[in-house]
C-alpha cells in the first residue's frame, strides 16, 4: 500500500496507510511486500514463547529423523507473518478483526524459506448495525519464493467508511 499524505497544518503532512470501505473492490488482488525470510531463531523463539515445545520446531536432531529431515517452521508463526504482511493493505484502518475461517496449511515451511502473501477481496458491504462502517472479506494466500502455496485463509474485518476513521480526527 502506498502511503497517502494528508495535510494536517500549513506545510505539514501526515502519512496514512490502509483503505476505507469505499477503497476496496471485489476481485482486486493486493500483493503484499516486502517478503520475509523466516530464520531458525524466529522459529525457535516463537515456538518457545507460545509454549509450543513440539520437537519438530526446536530440536534439529529429532526433526532430522522425521519425514521432513529438518525442522519445520511453526504454523502459528507462518500464520502470524502472513497476516501481518496483509495489514497495510487490508486492515491498517480496521476497527476490529471479525474472524478467520478456512485456514489451510498446504505445504511445509522451513527455516530459510522466504514467504510472500497476497489478498483477494471477496466481498464488501456496509455494516447493518454501524453506520459509517463496513465489512470487508478477503482470501489471503501465502507463497514461498519458489511459488509454492503453503497457506490460505479467509478473513473479515470491520473498517470505517471514508469520513469516519480515527485518523481523520483533528487531534490524531
């Protein structure tokens, strides 16, 4: 997402990211960049921080004896990275995440893999109960640098309509 600057005072501008409801178009695909190379350290720290002590993530000797022959990146980490990559395009202005569904883990990710993501807009609609807001639903796909699709999920977010965002307030 390219930053859009709005004037907040004379010769003073503030950058803004994200989209309002009206900026989303069904069928549009947003390629999220930059990519992210996942390191062994990322994987071990995330796994231990989240108390996922499965040896496939943090014990190279154990993982070497598995069908993969090496440690796997914790799928919670890949989900968090792919989700995070989509924020600037999909939910930077969001009021709330409403949910994730159809989370699919389609291929293994290994330390050293570089991942990219893209999101396709599936649906937009005004909120039935919150004037000034609407719901956007996207399908986000994670791909390795070699093109292998390793993950997909559908996510819905509550976003403001133009003229109703927090950053439009004079004191923000």
